[in-house]
C-alpha cells in the first residue's frame, strides 16, 4: 500500500530546483527535518467535489469541472 510521508518534497518550504528556503540546501527524495510544514497535496480522494474552488469564480476550468473529476489546480 502506498502512503504519504512528511518528506521535504511535501513541505511548503520547498521552492524551485528542490531548494529548501529555510535551510538554503538542495533536498532529495528521502530528506526530512523538524521545520517541515505540510502543504496541501493531491491524493486519491481529491476531486472537484472537495476542491475549495469548485463552483466558484476561482475555478480555473468552470465549464469542465464536475463531481469526481481531478485536475492539477485542486486546492483545500
């Protein structure tokens, strides 16, 4: 079974080029630290139906969005 873990790749401190903006280091897949702050991420339960932008003016694809559909603009 696949599970999500709190690695640096799921941290809101990670910026472009896999750099940690807190520690100013390049991170790798298995790095973790005590400053980790989880950011919202897609998972198998993510869909338009539980996206905070669904049926609002903030939805990027209002004509395509529907219950059960997943897009990469999904937000908590």
